C-alpha cells in the first residue's frame, strides 16, 4: 500500500468524515432510552435465572443423605 504524507491523510480523513450520516438529537435520545430499557430487562431476566439456580442448589444441598 502506498504511503501518504500527513497533509494528504488529513484531507482523506476530512473527506470520509463529511460522508458520515450523523444521528439527530432525537434519534440519539431514543436509542439511549432503548439501551437503558433493554439493560433493565436483561437485569431482571438474569436476576430471575439467578434466583431459580439458587433455589435449585439450596434444595439439592439441603437434602439429607
């Protein structure tokens, strides 16, 4: 691959950045909200799974031989 000088590199970087479609403020807020909602739902799910595993292990380990 051919090497470019720093000036050409910066021109190429600026050209690429100008092609990026940046999200609007509304899109960013909606996406952020969805991330928080999904994180909360996954936390609830894994809490439930953890409680079931704990209940099962407690039942198994408390059985008298």
